[in-house]
C-alpha cells in the first residue's frame, strides 16, 4: 500500500517523539557524563571530584554507581554543591549520607534550595558531613594550608581576603554576579541542572531563578572562574533530554 508524504511525515514525527521520550525517561537520567577541568595552574597538586544536585529519593544503585566512579578518581577532596535530597524530603537524608561517607575522600558540601533547613535536618547535614571526614559549610571557611575552601548558603561569596588560592562552593550560579572583596580562583556550583531538558536550537525549556546567564559549564564571571555542573538527579519531572547527568573531576 502506498504511503502518502503526509502519512510518512506523521509517522516519522511520532517515531522521533517516541525515541525522544525513551531517551529522556529511560536512558539519559542514568547516563553519567564525566567532565574534566584543568586548574593545575593553582599548583595544589590535588584532585577534586565535584558532585551536585543529587535529589536523592532512595535510588541506592544510582548513588553507589556514582560513588564507584568517584573513588576510582582517587580524589583528595569531594565537593557537593547542594540539593542532596528533593523537595525538602527528609526520608532518605540519613541514608544518602550513609552512602556518601564512602566517597573515598573528605566530603565538603553546601545546602541547596531543595534541602530541608529545619533543626533536625540541619543536625543530620552537620553530622553527615563530619562522618564523611569533612563538613557542610554554612557561610564558613576551611583552611587547608595551601588553599582555602569557602561555602555559602546563598548566592554570594564570603567577604574575606585570603593570601592563598581560594575555592568557593555555592549552590547558586548567580554568585558569579555577586563579586566579593576578592575574586575566587574557582567557584563550583549547580542548581540549574543545565536546564535538564534542552531542545536543540532552542535550549533549556526551564531554568530556576538565581542562575542568570550561567546555565552549564565554565564561565568567566565578575566573581571569578565559575563552573556550573549539570547535576546528578532530576527535579520537577524525572527526565533529562540532551542534558546528561554530570560528575566533574578538577585538577587543582
Ligand atoms: Fe537541584
């Protein structure tokens, strides 16, 4: 039976839509991409693994696979930039930390907008960071001797002048437009999920506030070199399209 041009185009559109749906729901959300950044000019001789926006909902196998890749990088430090859990749900918070403590290096993190701020949860963040050999930083600085690590809870840096390289952990990429007293050598952030679903030629369908122009990747910003990770999990819809989850390895 002959197929008209119109029918053919209709079938093709349906087929492509179906393939896109399979990819967005079943393939991309668990197809981890490893990005490598070279900041070795800082001369610290260290490896940092950057994780962000896990939105953990009890999906143990996914987190265990991320941690296996993290450990294989033999990091000196693991940095997490917010949204450990989803929609302030505390159900899986302790379990997430229980798994994260085997990340293979001291774990330092900051809070994201999805993380719960009630006193009981904050206690879990503090004890979880400590059990993982590091800390959850709420507008604090940690001096490692040859560099300083800052961590803030909002889109801003700390008003401190440091005589050594300084790295900032901040959930919100908009921190790039909030320069402090001194630019950072490196800012690690997340929050945008890279848009999570990016339509070719159109770009991200949705971006949260406090992203500004810093959607994904490395930027020169008024606050210093800013890296925005695409994140490991999903929010709103459990799908990713043209925007794979990302783990980043930074040589500093
Ligand atoms: Fe997030």
